[in-house]
C-alpha cells in the first residue's frame, strides 16, 4: 500500500511539539481590531494547544 500524503492545509495551521502536543494559532486577529480590547488582542497573539480528541485527528493528517 502506498504512503498517504499529509494534508497541506493542516501543515500550514498546526505545529507538533517534541512532547507530542499540537500547537495552533488563535483566530480573530486579522481585522476589526479597533473594537477589541488590548488584553484580548495580546492573548489572541499567543499560540495555544489543541484538545486531545482533535489532536489525534491532526496527527493522523500530518502523517505522524
């Protein structure tokens, strides 16, 4: 059976840490920033982790 290709959309959106945790960037940071508070914009700029159930699917799509 041939190798499966990794999902190119997932490759661009997620990073896999050495510990196996999947990192992602948060949404809602691109535009309409004037209505958002400074604290919220700072928190949206930081990366976060993915839930365990979703991480399993993402790892499969990344080819791990």
